């Protein structure tokens, strides 16, 4: 009775058997980077079969480090072992927190820790939209209230240091100086949105239309009055 050649195994190999008849033994070794599970010594049994061969499991070694976070204690550093990553305060995990030692001898992809910027900052006379995200790489677009114009980039980005890039500002839309009218004069509070101009007519002339003009959100003044001669509006 003969057990024949000892069986092959993945990522390892048998040595030379002492014999291939009952009672003979053979010692298995694993390739470099692999760790044996089970007995190294396999015996030719009376049933004319070799006893159970060991398994060679990949060794992944220490789990890799990550920026702004760290791995916990692995369940094992050989094939099938897992490790859970966590992020430092002020950072948010992106990707799977659990990393697995694979049969290739490599850990599965580790997660990233992204800086948290939080809610986008407010601005006067305008507001941020809904951010794509409030962690590094997220963006938010600002708009100005009616009657105000944007200065600077409308899109603000959450940076890797946990701060938003410079936000824009909203300044009142300008209407320029209010128009002059024949036979009348004006006084005005300013030339930007919401400002007013008040018109009066010279002696002998009578105001037609609204005496007060407003600088509108469109950037133009409302309709100017006129000062026709008193004689032209009598009777």
C-alpha cells in the first residue's frame, strides 16, 4: 500500500517524504509572505491516504497608516483579518472604515479622513446655497439679494485644512446720478439701490409726475417727473 506523492498546496509546498507507505511523513512549508495554519507534518495513513494538509495564509503585516486618522487593533494580520479605522476630531471618514487582509497579502483600500468645514459662512445682503458637502472638496454657491451685485467668486470650496475659501461680497447695484430735468432741480440721498431723488420745479413751473424717484434693483432710476410751464397746464 502506497500513499503516492504528497498533495500540493496553494502558496506552499511539501518537502521530500520519509516514505510514501503507511507511517511515512512529509513536512510542508509556506512560501515567503505566507503563514501556516494546521500541522506542518502530514502522515501516510494505514488507509493509504495522506492526513490533512496545512493551509498557507497571506500575511499582510501592520495595517497602513492614514492622514488625520488611525487604524485600531487588527483581529489578525493574516488573510481574513480585519481592522477598523477612525478619524481624528474635526475629520470625517470617507470610504469603508473596515479594511480586510486579502489573499494577495495586501490590505483592502483604506479610507480617507476629510476635514470638516461645517456650515458655509453667511454674508451681508446675500446667502449661500445648499453645499454639495461640508467636508474637504465640497462646494457652495452664493447669490446676492435683489438689488445687490456679487463681487468675488460665487463658488466657495471646503479646503483640506477645514476652512472655506474666501466668500464673495454683495454690494448695492448702482443707478448712477439721477437725471437732471429742464426747469427743475433735484436732491438725492445716494446712487445705489434703495436711494431716492426728490425733484422740485423752478418758480413759474409746476411738477408733473412723481416728485420722488427710487434707484431700482434693475440698476435704473424710476421715471423722472417733468416741469411744464404753468401756462401750459392752465384751463
